[in-house]
C-alpha cells in the first residue's frame, strides 16, 4: 500500500474508532445509570415505551400500604386507660357472639360521637353485667327484670324489652347516662360505670378495665 495514502487514511480510521468507543461508552453509562437509578428511571421510561412499570408500582403500593397501616393504628393506651387499671384484673375468652357484641358497642359509641375511653367504660360495664352476652329473661335466675348487655331494667325506664336487647339501643342508652356524669372521662372505670348503673357492687367493674381496653384497641379500627 502506498505509504502516503496509508498515512492519510490512518487519522480517519482512528477518528472512526474513537467515535465508536465513545458511543459504546455512552451506551454503557446509560445502562449503568438505569441500573443505579432503579424504579425512578423505570417509571419514567416505561410509559414512553408502552410497557408496564411493575417495579415502580410495587414500590408505590408498598408505600401506600404502609400509610394505610399507619392510619389504622390502634388507639393510644393512654386514651383507653388514662388513670391506669386498678386492682387485680380478670379476663374471659370470648365466643364469636361476644366478640360481635364488642364491635356493636364500639360502633354505637362512634355513632354517638364519643371516643375510645367511652367504649372502654361501656365494654367493661358489659363484661361485669352480662359477660358481653345479650341476655334475655333468665327466669328465676334473673335479677328482677334486667335484660341485655348492660342488664338494664324496663321497670326503671331504660326502654322496652325489645329495645334493651338491641345492642345499639342499649349501648346508646348507657352512653347517654354516662354523658350526664361530670368528669366521667377521667374517672376510674368502676366509678364511671357505677354512676350510671347504680349497682349493689360498685367496685366490681374495676377488674375488667384491662380486658376492656384490649378489646376496644382491637375493635376500634375495624368497627
């Protein structure tokens, strides 16, 4: 080959080689940049190419799930039991029906515009009065004409038997009585309950406060 011609072609060949290497280098950087950037780049690029952004969606769904879970966090314990529990505590295992009655009490409390503390007092009262069972007339075992979740008496003006054995009605009736008690929100459960129920055993409600708080904490976001 003519040396003169070769010397002329060499710069052109070298220039072409440099251009190709540069192009490959840029492509490599683009690939690496995409890998490093991850979902953010994929989220921008995929719509232009008409492809699903599964990674970005997964991240977004995960964040949304965390937010939803946070919004359904259980009530703060201090709201449930502002003064702490008093004395030895009791608890019982609930049946499905009893658990449904807890939810009914919590739902009625929300409907009445009252907070978690009112629900704890109501559930604790019902635990003592009926073990969260919606009791009808028990014959000789009945305490006078007491009925329902709160053992309210038709003869004392709480309502008709049909009304008192309706969980929403009986809870609402109890809460109306509770709202008339000055300072009920900061009272120990047993004191607040006794003001409404006027029981022969005024201290009996205290032992249910811990379980009542636990039940309301579980049911509050799902009722």
